[in-house]
C-alpha cells in the first residue's frame, strides 16, 4: 500500500471513529517515522479504549510482521487500551481483529485474507458498540430453546446467501 493511500485510509478511519462518538487521534509518528513503535490510531469513549494498527489492500492478503503485532500489544498493555488490527479491502468496510485472532504464518508473521475479514472480522458497528454479532448457530440455539421466533433463521440464511438485503431482513423481522 502506498503511503498516500495508507494515510488516506487512516484519516478515513479516524473520521468514522470521531463520528461514532470516540475521542480519536492518529499517531503522527507511527510506522517508520520514529524509533518508538506507536499504533496508527488511538480511540476511546470513556467506556473502551483502543490502540489500532490500520492496514488496507486492493484485494491481496494483508500481512503484518510479528514485530508490528508485538509492538501493538506491548504499547496497548502499557497504555491501558485494547489492541486491534483494522483491515480494509477496496470496496469493503473496516473489519477489526484482536491480534490473537489473526492467522500466524510459519515465519511468525500475521495474515488476513479478504474472505476471513468478511466472515470473521468485527465490523465497525460492533467495534463501536452499535450492534452485536449473532451467528446462525446462536440463532438456532435460541430457536431450540424457544426463546426466539422460528422465522429468524430463514431470514438470516437468506441474508447470508445474498438473496435478501439486511434492510429487507430487518423489515421482515420487525413486522
């Protein structure tokens, strides 16, 4: 990723976090600009604090060195923030991972594929506390317990297949 594109993506993330009610700053000396390893973004809202390493890609897998991830975890622990890796692929939104949830290569580096981000990443709304991820398995358990309407699972499956938009699914479940 070019520095200009990376800087633009980081500013985009900072603006989104700001709009979501977080106090946020971009570390001006992150990356190679200093000998101290700093995260790209710091964000907090009095309830949760994040130190974020942001990466973006046109579509290829995103790689992080073991040193980058270690430095993020080290800084986060000392600062009192939750470490997060933010990834954004072209034409997709931001997805977030705890470093422990990343795939580690044999060489000790880390990788995030686009399909992994879309399937397993925490989306922006969940990160900022505006939604909570519910899996189809959790919905099925609720159905088995009788705690949820049996109409929910087919709607979620249709959304997952792409047969139904999220907005249409919400409208169906609200009716």
